[in-house]
């Protein structure tokens, strides 16, 4: 796959953040810190507050309004191919993102009335495992393995971060775990506005504060109760030998390309 084909393929499934006046282009994946990154980007463009008057969800504003600017994708293609701007991609530890994807799929079907792609994914997974109201983490991983771990085989919230050929045009991969320091560095290097990172990083999508239950949950069904009681298992509680090996297999490229250890964080 050449650079142009790789870029075209990526833009089909994951459109980055771009503005002619902004010094670089930002790619990202769902469940990989994108809400914080998008809010920071719109903050820098002086669009964050005005976007709230248009849509009550920053992602709806991004997709329904910002991305629909005339020539948006074409301008990205030109900038990348001409190397007129650096191109960064925000990435996340595959172990943490796999759990986040699983919890998101579960929450959107057990707690909220989900519709669209995530409802379809849930129905497909439940056809494989119809015995309980929910899914175990291990069942979720087997479902992703059977379906195909990359877009477009499954919805972007649960598909892997890596899109074939992206290494051909990315300047650098930025780890979510280092995003706070990276944003501070960008603001200094490119003379951008100093941002209130702690405020921008707040999101109802985040699970970390609720992940306070320890035990062995790789084969345990997560139910609606776990969400509404704010009692979710810790990251390590979801991992046994099988789930760890499944994540390494499904997202192998992410460990090597993005520079993540195969040891649990």
C-alpha cells in the first residue's frame, strides 16, 4: 500500500482534526482520549463555547458541522501529501483501550437506549453469547476476533486503533498517557493559548474513577448494576492469561508501532 492509498483508506473511517490556520493535523481513535483532544482543539480555535450553542455533544458538532466545511477532506489530503503540516495521532495503551471499548459497548446497551452501530454490534455479540443479559470481557474479545478487529469490520469504538498504512504518513504517535505534558509542549512550541487541561479532560465517558472493584472479572458478566452503582472492576481485574493473550493478538501492531509494553500497565 502506498502513502496516498493509505491516507485515503484512513480518511474513510477516521477523519482527523484540521484547520488551515492550525499548525498541525490531529488523528485519533474512539475510546482513545479523543474527547479531551477534540475539546482542546476547538478551544484553540475559539469554537468550544460556540459549539455548545449548536450541539449539546462535542462529537455531534464535530461530525455534523465542523467536518462538513467545504473541501475539508480534500484540504487534509493536500496538506498530508505535500507535508505542509506535521501529522500526529493520539494513541492509547491497547490493554486500557480494550477494556474501555468493552465497557462503552456494555453501558450503551445496558444503561442507555442505544441505537445505530453499537446496537448492531451488541445484537451480533449476543447472538454468539445469548445466555446472560450482558457480556463478559472475554466474550467481547472473542466477538471482536471473530468479526475482525479493524475498521470497517466492527464499529470504530471497538475496532483497533491501527489503520493499515498509517505509519506511511504520520509524523509521530502521541500517547494518551502523556497527553497533558504533550499539550503543554505544543502550546509552548507553537505559541498556542494556554488551556485549562483538567477542565477539558472532564467527560461523562470516563470510567477510571468508578473502576475500584478488585477481583477476577475476565469471565464475569458486567451488568447494569455495576454502572449505576459506580462499581466497576479495576483494569487488572479484567485480565487473565487468555484475555491478555487475546488483546496482544488482536492489537499486535499497536504494541509494536506505538511503543507499548506487552506487560499490563
